[in-house]
C-alpha cells in the first residue's frame, strides 16, 4: 500500500465506545509504543494506562 492509498482510507474517530479495550490489544499497543523509534533515541514519552473510572477521576 502506498501513502496515497493509506491517506484515502484514514478516518477520524468522533465517538468512542465505553467498553474497555481487551487486554491482548492493550498489550500490543503498549509494545508498539515501546519499540517505536524516537528522535535521537531520546525516548521522551510516557504512557498512562487508566483502566477504572476511579483512576480517570483521579487523573
């Protein structure tokens, strides 16, 4: 797939579902973020995983 095809298929999510993300999917997403390159290997990112309404409220 070239970039133009990819750009034509992209979309923006306007509404999210209230159901939680499956654990396997969450772990895959976190692993992809962990191994993603960063500028000059600076690795200046933090990821918060909030799985409960109380956790979201505390944030």
